[in-house]
């Protein structure tokens, strides 16, 4: 049944409680996946397609509750049946490695729930969140871009970097169109190697693309790698030697690998720990920032340093205290548990896993009820006709603002960006106050 659902895709039996693409690919671990909504269909059919450009192919993923569907698209001529089978096997190997599917996530969730009541309350709603095993070079540069930044902007910067320094591998239309239809096609670029980012002029180019001070960090880090470890291509991996050296940090101890990462420009403790966790197999590492510090204070009783709200500067002592506290709670896979709690606390996922309300219906009901009341008042007090009409307009305007706010929030959740009407509650409150003021004046006039 699974193989017949999606033509051209291979099906891997995998429950969405073991892997949730909708969360894992949007929670700030990787920034190059593109997401396309699919036409709605009944049942448990996939709702989105996710795409990522590797060095020689574009990997396309879809997901149902019980299966992960995958396929690869290559540039140039169509592959023979034998070549296609071999490429599908390569893609499957990559998927298992990238998503670390050898790790039983359900078992980890049970372990964390036994140790942590906070996690126990979240595990059902935020199931399927696992740590990716990314390419260390891409991971390093992506998190240099993350300095004082947010997920949408980091994503934009990383895509701009690839487009600028990596040639287009292939152009593909959205998934609902045929591959022969070029309308609306998007170009897919792989991540550029260190040698292409090491040139001095890279700084000014990246600054022109909006990277700011991070442009200098990226160029100097790439140059350090190339100068120290070389840029010649390895025959075995088709990667530059400096990239292979970086991947080799997986075999070092956590402290030794961290020490090497901290030598690069723009890499502090947090960026180094993100790379250790997300690409260098250091599953116990917990990256700490003010956001994680707040989680530790709010949920785990960590004493605040420098203020009652935990807004003190992130010092090495605070960093170590938070990391040690959370590691003691969660055990050997502490970095994975941290990723679940971090995601659960993101604003973009505030309504994830919760049955959405129907604001349009509730607004309509409120509007109908209020207007009915206004109509009754109008019949009883014809002398206040203009006032009643004004009140109707104010109420309708409030409903419209609420509807726009709800729509903006929905878009923000989908794209992980702040709401366009983040302070819309103040606007709505102001409209409601105007309506209340009108009603109060009407009552006073009747008393007079």
C-alpha cells in the first residue's frame, strides 16, 4: 500500500513518533531545506514535500504517519534502472546517517520522561524530534551565521551564500507540477567548499548580501581551514582535505574537538557546542544561550545570577552551570533532550500539536451576538441611530483586526517568523475600549 501512494518515491517504514520532519527540519538545526505544501487529500497522505541539494543530487522527502518517502533527482540524463537502484540505495544510506535512525527515539523519550517531569508533559506533543548528523563544514558556517540572529534570517543568509558561490545543480518546479513544466522552477545549489569562501574579496561580497560582521568571520575561518589543512580534493570522498580534517574531529574527545573549533574566527562556546552536537557526534553536549538559560531557571530551579529574571550576561560560569545542571537531569543523550525542550519553547511552535481554534467562527458569533443586541437597542432608542451605526463599525473593525492577526500568526508559525501583528492585542484592546466608551455614553444619555 505504501509504495503505491507516491509514484517515483521509495517507502521506508518509519513512524512519525520516531521522526517528525515538520519539526526537525524547521527548529533551527539545518537551514537549507525547502518546504512545499502538497494538495490536500483525504486520509493520511503526506501534506508537504521537503527538498535538500547535496553535491550531486536533490533529495526529496515526504512523510505519512507510518512511512518516510524518499527519492533523488539528478541533473542531466535519466538514469538506467540499475543506476537508479544504486542511487536510491546511496540516498537511503545517507538518510539513515543524517537522521541517525539507528537511535531508538521512543526509548530515549521514555528514559527522559522517567527522569524529568517537565519532559514527561511535553513528550506526546513534541514527539519525533531528533538531532541531525550534518556535514561539519556546512554546520560550522551556518552557526557562524547564527550569531545574534533568528531562524528565518539565518536561512535567507545560508541560501544566499550557496546561490552566490555554488553553481546551480538543477532547476525543479514545485512538486505539484510535472518535471517538464519549467514554470515556477527553483534552482538548487549545493553548499560551497572552503576554498571558494577563503578569497579576500568574499568579505565585501557577503557584506553586500547582508551578512554584516559575519562576512569577515566566514572568510577568515575558511582561509584558516584551507591554509592549515589544504584544499586539494580527496579521491575517496570528493571533498577538500580541510573538510575531511573537520569531519575527523568526530574521532576526538569532546574537549579536544571543542578546543579546535574555538580557534576559528567567530566561533565561541555556543557555536562550537552546536557543531559538536549536530555534526560531530557529541550527543552529550548542551549548547547554552540566554534562551536555554531561561528554560533552566523556569523549569529546573536554577538560581538566577545577576537578577530575578535571569537576564544577566552569559558568562562562562553561568554557561557551565546550566549545561551541568541539564546534563545531570537528562543523562548521556542530554544534547538530544535539550533539542526537544528548546524546540518546545520556540514561539514558532507554540501551537504545535494543539487542535487549532476556529477564530473565524468565534468572531462571527461574537459579531452576530453584538449586532443583534445593537439592533434591539436601535428599535428601543431610535434617537441614537448614528451612535448604534458607529458602534457596529467599531465592532466589525475589531473583528477584522482579530481575523488579520490570526492569519498573520498562522503564517508566522508556518515560516517561523515573528507575527506581523505581534502587538495586535493592543490594537484590538483599543478598538474594544472605543466600543465600550460608545456604550457608556449611550447609557449616560438614557439616564439623562
